[in-house]
């Protein structure tokens, strides 16, 4: 039979277990006071563990979205700044190319042209902006530098790949033709003067668009063709000041008009804008024929030359690895009739090396800011707004206007007029401001998502805190209470340990 202890014996038997348990509770409370965490493991939270796991998962998701928003916002700010700087460069060039800026120089280049070269280089630097190992204007291929350097783009790579300068020269030869009349042929006999588009029909040089006369003395007969042709009959002697106007269409889509005015017999003037009234209609027609040839020659050397550069530059900067730039078949180029055909990566510089897929540029990089919301932040260096500016800067950089060339000023003015017009980004062309606006919209979306997530995170954090953390004041009170209990237990145990039968009696 077992006799259970009672009285002080029972107390001494139970006290060690209670002391150990109380000491463990005190240790845990001291940990809670130091860490403010209710438990070290989810299991120790008891029924609150499911709430804790769910809230932590939600907060982790918000943190990943907020981190992506922060990175995306940095990229957008840098991209926006780059486009803003580019827009300023184009505006400055428009101002630089205002009328009366041509000044002959020994280099054949004006101050605005030198500045345009620097702007071209600056634009390349802006489009090659890199942050955290990512090129911002390379589309999906963010690890690839989107553009080549200035020298390779303009001059070629020296290993058989032609640069822009060569493509402009090839196109200009094709547009001017062998006779330098813009691939038109002139002729006539007796009292007539004729102009005709070159046959077979092709896309180079001038194209006749019509003619008018201010006098019945000169009767134009225009046939649209193709190929178009014009016959002007001098039916009677024109009066001084009577004019013949011939309309021409140029390869870049612009139109020009040559105006030839009759001047008195025995007077002198520029053959490119006037003709002398002869002794009879045949002599007058002969003078008109000579004047037409001179006018077409000057127009070809000036406006057609400028238009030719525009076409070549446009084709060059439209080129990508999957669609190389269009080039004039040749040599020879001045007799080419076949349409421009794509070059190859082996013979033509491909200035843009980034992604050239068909998807919108903004979607080439994105940030997921919410469960069902993705914000596009991508960009490509070959977007239309950039191609336009690069082409205009490049044209100004490569063209030369020798001081001893009588047509230099007219050709310069034809060039700057087209440059200024293109840099206005009209006719439905993409504008830098549109890209800036799209970046701004993306930044706004990121900012709103960030604000929303931070608010939600704060709320979830407060809720989680009520589950996982403790109040230091409450823990301190509990520790004080346990310390008091332990102290009393220690004192009682000490007294009982000294109790003997002698002392008891």
C-alpha cells in the first residue's frame, strides 16, 4: 500500500515542478519583452497561426509589388527625362534653322550644322541610357545597347557595311540622273518646248504634275501619263512679264514649282527664272527651252537634292535587323529604274540593335502593380519620334555646302526648310510629347498603386501586430507578477527546507 504525502511533504514534492514551469513562463515573458513577439513559431500562436500566415502572405505580395513599383518608377523617371532632353534638342534645331542662317565657310558647314552633329551624338547617348544593367530604350532586349555609335552610323564600319553618308549619295545620284535634270528629259523644236518623265516609269527624280501659263501666247498641254509629259507651244510672242509655271513632285512627297518669266529682247537675266523674247516665236521657244533646262538643273541641284537626302535618311533609320534599310540598286545609281530594295546586314549598317517586334513599345517592359493590373514602362530607340529627329540631325551633319558653289545657299535653305518642317512632327507623326505623356500616365498609375498598397499594408500590419506582437507594459506586469510568485515560492521552499521535528515542536 502506498502512503501519499501530505502537508509540507506534499508541498515539497509539488514545488520543484511548479518552480520549473514558472521559471519557463518567466523566460518566455522576458523573450517577449525583448522581441515584442508573442511566439517564436507559428505553432506557438495556437489558433491565431492561420490568421498570421494569411496576413504575412498578403503583406509579402504587397512588398513585391511595391518593390517593382519603385524600380519601375526610377526607370520611368530616367526615360522621361531622356525624352524631354531630346525634345529640347529638336526645338533648338528648329530655332537654329530659321531663315538667313546660311554663312559660307571653308568647311562647307554652317554653325547650325555643327550643332546638329553634337545633338545627334547627344541623342544617341540619351537613347543608350542604362540603369542597373538595363537599357531603357532597347525594348525587350534590355541587355543589348540599342544604337551604334555616331561614326559607324554615318560612315559605315569600314568592313563593307555602308553608313548613312553612302546611302544619301546613292539616292542623290539616282534622283538627279545622268544629265542632272531630275530624270526628266527636255526637248522640242520650232515653236515648242517639251518636258517628259523618264521612261520606263520609276520612283526617282522629279515627276511632272502640271503646268499653267499667264498668257495665251504660251499654251501648255499636259498629259498625266504615266509617264507624264508636257508640251508648251509659243503661239505668239509673249509680253514682258508673262510667266510659265511648271509643277513638280519630289520623292519626299513635297512639291515645287519653277516659274519662268518672259523678259524684253536684248536684256539679260538668270536663265533659271526667265527667258528672252526672241525675234520670232521660234527664237522665243528656243530661249524657253534653254530656260527650262537651266531651271530644272537648278531645282535638281537644290530642292531635289534636299528631298533626296530626306528619303535616304528616312529609309536608313527605318531599317532594323529584321528589315534592313532600303537602298538604290546599283551601281550604276544614276540610271537605276528598279525600286529601292532592302540591303543586308553584310553590306549595310543596321543602326538599331534592340528589339524590333510588332508589339507596342510601352508593352516591351512592364510592372505588375496589382493582381490584375500591369503598367507598361518600355520604350524603343527606333520609335518614329526618335527616327525623325535622328534623320534630321544626321542630314544636317553630313551635308556640305561649298562656298564656291552658286547653288549652295539655295540647297542649304531647301535642306533647312525640310528639317524644320519634319522636326515639327506634323502630318500625324509621333511626337516626343506623346511618349512623355505615356510615361507620365504610367508614373501616375504607379503612384496610385503605391499609395493604395501602402495604405493596405499599414492596415494589415496593424492587424498582424495584434496577433503576433505583445504590449511591453502588459508583459512587464506579468513578469513582475511571476517574479513575486517565484520570490514567495523560493522563500517558502527555503523555510520548509530548514524545518525539522525539533524546530516544529
